[in-house]
C-alpha cells in the first residue's frame, strides 16, 4: 500500500467524517478500523441533534461554554451536511428538524427548565415554554401529569447508522481508502515525529496520523501520554406503536423518545459504568421501559422490536479531546465526544481537517486541547 498523506485510526462517525473532509480537500487518506465501519457506539446512537435542550447548561466555565458553542455550530451545519452526503452517495441520513419537547415530570424539573428557557430565549432560537395545557395540545399522548415543557423547534434527528455508512461511502468515493478488520497496535516514530502506524499485518507510513479510536487502544501510552478516555455503556430499545403517538422528540427526566419516519420509536438510554461490556441486559430494558411508560402510557401496547447497546467514549470532564499530541509532531487526537459524536461530526471534521492540512491549531477551541491532561 502506498504511503498516504494521512492515516485515520478509527471508523466511527468522527473518523469517517474527518476522512471524508480530508479526501474532499485533495489529501490521500487511509482509514483503518479494527472491526467494521460503525461497529460500535456511532451506529447505535439515538442520532439526536439537540444541543439546546440536551447539552449541559453553560455555567460560565470555559469548557462548558466551548462545548455548547461547538454543538450549536454543528447543529447549524447539519442540514447542508446531510444534503451533501445525499448528493455524494445517494444515501438519505433522514435529517429531520422535527423539534423537541423537553418535558418536566415534576414541579422541581419544571422550575429548572424555566430557568433554561429564560437563558435560551435570549439566544433567539425560537424556544417556547408550554404550560401543561399547551403541552397536552401539542402532544396528547403524553401522561397528563407532566408539568410543562420547553419546546425547541430547531432541533431534530438523523439515522445514526446511516450517517456513518454515508460518510464512509462518501470518503471512498472522494478517493480515500477504507480498510476494515485491521487493528492498529502501535505508532511508529522517528525522534519527536510520529511517522505512521503498525497494524497486526504490516507497518504503514504517513505524513500525519489522526487518532479517533474512542475508548479502545490507547496508542499514545508509549509516547508518554495517557489519554483518559473510558467507555460508558448506553442502551436503547426500539418499539412500534399501533398508531403514531409522537410528532416530535420527547426528552423527559427519565428517558427520551425519538419517533422515526418508519413509525418506530427509539427509546433510551442508560448510562452504565461497566467497562467494555457492551451486551444488552434485561435490567436496562426494564429501566428504560419504566421511564417511557410513565411519560407515554400508550407505549404499553407497542410491539417490542429489540435493544442495542454501545460504549460511548467519555473523558473525566466530558469534553472531547481535539488537537495535536503534546510534545509530538505528526499526530492529532480527535476523540472523547461522549454523547455528542453524531452531533459534533460535522464541525469536528471541518476543524480537524483544517488543522491537519494547515497546521493551524488555533482553529480548535482551547478547552478541548489534549494538553489539559498533561500532568
């Protein structure tokens, strides 16, 4: 295999998006995935595009503020991002800006959501507060004891598995080489420069290496850098109601419900610290269903279609790790997106590809720098 300009390690949504962006810009790129493209968390994610109502409320800290700004920028990019993917591949990722109802299940939750509403109102994003009566008109299937909701009309969803597959296809069509079933076991180096990777089959050279492997192999340990990305299991399930119950995403205190075009509803999700065990469990199914039936009782009559689980890449501060590896040339980190991988794929691809192609690290928000984990 000829040495490419860039090797991207990891075939989840972030790795595939960066590969596509680099290939579109004219770079020769090889993507190496240990299993198959979209094998893990990216393909089983709910696919919500919901930074206004889901992300942590900016508290004045630079990390939370930067994450919120980045997620909103990516939300704004997504409709055109999805259109470009469809034009390039013919694959529809079902980008639907359906709006989202953030529902309060208690008076205390309603008070917190009203605070968030007052803050979001100043951002001119069209958010509205719906009292219990207005909410019953907007979503009659909801439990009548809910205490109001924050309505966010600019948020929506995509089919996460289709996003990953479309990105991989678009990257290949743009000239990238996508190699599956190829674990990377180490990085090669000369002096302070990373020169490529060593797989289980061969050694490959490249001008730049981008690491997007999520919670798997920490390839930087041998370079003296510990990347603190750990797995957190999230489990979701799918049901098919007898009739359409929801027109918008519903995000409650105990669960979220994402109605799909095909009539199914995706229900999630758990947050489990169980290491690398990605098996679905009966306990998780019960917990998710308990929350869902409390919010939408009529789901008790829905057909149960199945459950999936994935391992989200989580950092100690729940912020992504984006930027050059401290003390080394030729290697960039793009990982740790936690619950926001699908949402942040559009903006991450744009920023990381610019960094790799130009060397301008200032394009990336400082709070996400890998240097924050240097002792």
